[in-house]
C-alpha cells in the first residue's frame, strides 16, 4: 500500500510495509516497561468502502458488503494478537445525510450480516456490544442487536463494540442529560463520573485509533475516549485492510512513547571523582 505523505506531526503515523512486522505477542516488552506491547483497545474508522467499489465500477453497496467481510476477518486477527476490545465506526449520526437508497441498503446489510456471521463470531469467542442511539432504527434491527448481545454476553476472547448511529458529541450530551435527569449535584460531576456514563463505559479508553481510506480526521468518533489514543492513518481502503496492515499499525503503536502529558524520568548521571 502507498504511504500517506504528511508533515512531521506528533502522535501520527502512516502505514508502511517496507520492513517485516515485529512479533506482537501479548506481554512482550516495550521501551516503556509500564505499557503493554499490544493495545488492549483498538478503535477503527472503517473508511473507503465506497471508493473501493467505485474503483471496480461497482455500486457502493458492494463495497459496504466487502467491508463487513473485512470486519469479520479483522476481529479474529486483532484477537489473535492479544487485543481485548475492538470498537468500529459502522454508521455515524451524520450518515443519515447520505442518499436514502444507500442508508436503506446499509440497514438491510446489518440484518444480513447478523444472520450470516453471528453464529461464527459467537463460536469464535467474540462478545458483541452495540453502542449508539438506537431510537432511530427499526424495531427489527434493535431486536437483532439485542439477540446478538444476549447470545454472546459470556464470551471473553475479544469484545467487538459496533458504533451505530453514534457520534462523539452525542455521547457527551447523552451523559450530561443523564446527570440532569438524575438530579446529580454539579459538584459531583467530574471526568470519572462522565466516563462511567459514556456509551463505552464497559471498556477502557482506546489505546490505538486507526483510520483507513487516507483521510486524517476523527470524524466525531470517540472524542472523549480517544483523548490520549495513539493515531494511525493509512491509505488502505477498508475492504483491503488485512493482517499486513494490522501488523503495521500494532508495530507503530509498540514504538510510541506514551507519556500521557507527563515527563519520563531522566537517569541520574554521576561524575567520577
């Protein structure tokens, strides 16, 4: 895959496959001994389905279908490498602005995907969680989601959180509305309280934030949770995102110096007398 040309920016890496990926077994050492070699939680903006289809003179819907297949492969690849949580941006609260035909096709595709892949994912030890505003989707789709969550609730190999009709700003607003509805004392509302009431309260904050498709923005995805995520952008279109790209992203993550706003202690140099 071609790399994304970009200036020197902090915490941003473009995909490169010039060298072989390093081994990413869970528990391997990092320069920072306090940080894991493999991220516990990876978030992905799955971008590029439409362009993938257009390059092949196919309808956009075909690209979305291939994107679902790529997701199923990616879930197992991340799990094999020790990732415990994978959160993917499947449908944003802004995607309703797309043509009605495409939106309708996406809703139908979700139902087909649940029917086609749920048994396999459940058998692979994947726990499925749906995050986002469910009020705007059909009863049939909500029931399918509830069934998937119930069927996989005891699986613990990896948790797949599918963000559907989700927006980072919506997430903050819904947490604040809950505080108001519960009559919470404003003095008790802090970062910890809000984090417990966000849509991803069941998962640690993402360590690694990946976006495919060449764009370099977060697009209103996990704005609160990704405050200290390492960012990785690649030109690879989502249907083509496979194990080589996953290893490149995890290798880049392992090389990051994560200080969370602090300063790493400097060794004391003693002069010989």
